[in-house]
């Protein structure tokens, strides 16, 4: 059994959340840590993270007629776990992903995106090795997505404005704010967990109006569109050092769609990417409007020159957001290289620190 599988066994003893609504990042962080190439740090990460998790409660499988009513009902989270465990116990897990994931795109902000993220990391782990333990991890990802299912205002992809004119040419150092994105600009509205803060966009109609301007990309543009979103996300992350944890999710959410794309149709993947754009810009609407300029930091600039050093610092941080951000940046940089990925990853690896921080997700 690998260090990752040993970590999964321990994490599965814990619940999907802790601390009154904080997502269990443990399995996602562990899978990303392994991808960064620092499996030797897995016991240290497990020892630091697992004690914060309350024990998981048993559930019962949902009847088909119950599932629609249970969507978005966190009180049924244990029942969702039992439902997907039974569904994934035998057969082809890829067919379950192909059937269940597209149905959940509209609610992918579930748990501040962590239902989607946990599902995507689980799928990548299953690609490496199909095992009962890793299938149970996929069950928990889909269960969390279902139990915290959360729609956002607006209908993404119904507009006429082409994404290429807004995002397609964005590169490091260029303007990254698509069509002067509307910001709430009220720090008091950010109080609480991320999914609680984002729910306040229901009373901010400018957000829905902005979301509905953009046209859905063609299916053949999925990868280029996702890369454009990733560049935008990293630029906005660097411009908002006062809200690093919030802005991590601007990258990890769209990048996770890329991990699931091989299991859905091209059209479904593009739909998922549009909902990811909706989720990332919801975070920007709520948390944007801060410093507006990247912090000059010689240590970050030096580390940004070498992916090996970035990966090492991120792994040694043992901080789940730093690990996941660095791994997603590294992944995106290998697909469509841009210096903004190295700078954002280096910043996350060296600057994200859980000590003294009130978590929001």
C-alpha cells in the first residue's frame, strides 16, 4: 500500500467537513502532494491534517426517488456517501463519472468547489490505480458535491460576446479584468465561509448580468478556453495578496474540469468550463477590489525560476492550499506555458500559511 493509500484509509475515517462547514481537504492535498513528487512527506501531512476531522457517521443508500430532494441537503451527506459507494462497488467507475458529473455542473460551487475538486482528484488517482479504496474516495467526492450542491446567479454561456476577444490573448502583464467585472466591494459581505459569502450574490444583479454576456466556447476550444481561464485566475491571484486562499480557487476549479473532461462529451466539458468561469468570477466579485498590484518579493521571484524549487517549498509547507495551487499551476504550465503560473505557484508555496488564518473553505 502506498503512502497515499494509507492516507486515504485514515481520511475516510473522518467526515466530509469539520469546524462547522470547512471541507475536508485531506485527500485532495495528499493526491496533489504525490503528484508534486514528494510522497515522503505524506505521513507528516496526514499527521498534521487528520486530527482536525470528526469521525464519519454511517449512512444508508438513497432510493432513486429521494435523490432529487436530497440534492443540496447536507443533512443527507452520509446517505450520499453510502449511495455512491454502492454505485461504485462494481462495474466501470468511468461510466458513473460520465453519468453523474455533467448533471452536477450547475451546482459545482458545492462546498466552495470542493465537491468538484475532490471528485477530480479521485478520478486522477483511479487512473493511476483502480482499487476499492480509491473508488470509495470517488464516492466521497461525488457525495460531497451532491450534499453541498449550490447554484450561482446567472446562466453562463447564453451571451454573444466571444471569449477569445476577452480572454484569448491574455498573457502575463496584460489586463486581466474581463469587461470591467462588477465587484461587490463591501468587506462586510465576505463574512463567513466562502459558500455563505457567495450566496449573497443573489442580491447583486450585476453579477448575473456579467455572467450572461459571454458566449459558450465551441467544443473544440475547450482546452484553449481552460488555459485562458487559468492564466486569468493566476493573474488575479497575484493581484489580491490579501485574499490568497479565496483566489486559489479561481485556478483550482477550472483546472479540475480538465481532469474530468476525458470522461464526458466535448460539449459537456465546455458546459463545465462555463460553470467553472461562473464560480471563479463569483469569488472575484465578492473578494476583489483590494490591493490591485502584485507584492514585490525577491524570494518569490527567485523561487519562480525553478519548478523543482517551487514543488519542494509547496510540499514542505504541508499547507493544503499551497500544495494544491502549486500542483495545478505546474499542470497548467505544462499544457500552455506562461510565467504567470510559476509566479503564482511560487507565491502560494512561500506565502500561504495556515497559522493565524481564519479558514473560509
